[in-house]
C-alpha cells in the first residue's frame, strides 16, 4: 500500500499507472521496480511491484518475486528454494 511505500521512501507516484483486476473489481495502482527485496537470508534485485493507494495490513509477495524460486510442498510445509 501507499503508506508502506512512503514509509520506506519509495516514490511510487513516478511509476506507471495501472488498473488491476481484484476480487472486489478494478483497482488503481502504480507499477514500480524495486532495486532489491529481502526475505530472510535471500535478496533479489530488480523486482517488479505494484503499489496500491489503499493500505493493507501486510505486504504480499507476487509472481515477480516467487517465480525466481522452486516451490515444494510436503504435507503442511511449503519450501521455497532459489532457482
């Protein structure tokens, strides 16, 4: 959301305006490229992201991040291994 983007100093308004199709219908957003995204011990460079004007209680990892991993599920454990 925009609040999180502002908190980390991301000038998302310079991104490309996009319209996303959500479960609640069309929603505006800004497409940006993040120089780096870190989760745990893994840091990936040049990750595309969308910033929505309406805040969310958490940040979602999308396909632009997850597609760089191999996903494996065993019973109730999901594991992500860097490709």
